[in-house]
């Protein structure tokens, strides 16, 4: 008479820790060891009817865990090899120029409507009519904001004031 096969819970409770220690010795990383042992037990659970009838279900789970560990190790080795073959390229972005820092600081000191008009017209390339529509004001108001904003920027940046109108 065949004894009843062990339940999944019994096998898990009896062997999870031992398998984790074995894989920890291989990986040197407890989290990785726990992950592969958990994955092996998940795969065993999905096939428990068949696996539980093996002469040694734990041997099947151990083999799956080891196979997973080896696969992870190979993937990691391949990835590291790829990274080592890459030429080291240091991405470097120059910081803002002193002129840009001064411009941003000067813009921050302007009234909001003047600053928005200057940014939208000169940096976002919006025509005066579009800025006026967006801000809900007359075109003449935008022209006034632009004139006052340019004058204030010229004074703050010690630039000669340009007498011409908006471009």
C-alpha cells in the first residue's frame, strides 16, 4: 500500500529554510536565494499533483531552484560582460552660463504679466496677437508689457535700451 503523498504545506514548511540556505551559499545574496526558492515552490505548487507523487518531491524543487539560480547568474554575467564592453561615456552637461543666470534672475524680478509677455513672445515665438488672446487682453496692452519688460530687463542687466518695438 502506498502512503499518501506529502502535502505542499508540509514540504514547504520542512524544506524552505534548508533550500534557501543552500542557494544563499551559491548566490551570496539572501534575497536572491529566497526569490529562486520561492519561485521553485510556486512552480511545484502549480504541478503539485504530479510532483507530490515523485519519489523525492524536494529533489525536484531543489533542481528547479538551482536551475533558476544558474539562469539568473548567467543573465547577470552576460549583462555585466555587456556593460564592461561598452565604452565609458561620461555625459556632461555644462551648467547655465553667467548670462543665462543673470537673465533668469532679472526675469524673476519683473511683474508676472511683463515676464509672461516676454517669455511667450520672445522665447515661445508667439505673435503679439496670440499672446493677447492667451492673456485675455488687448494687443496694445501686450505691446506695453513688452516695452516695459524690455526696459526693466535692460536696466537690471546694464544693457543699452533698444528703442525699437517688438520684433
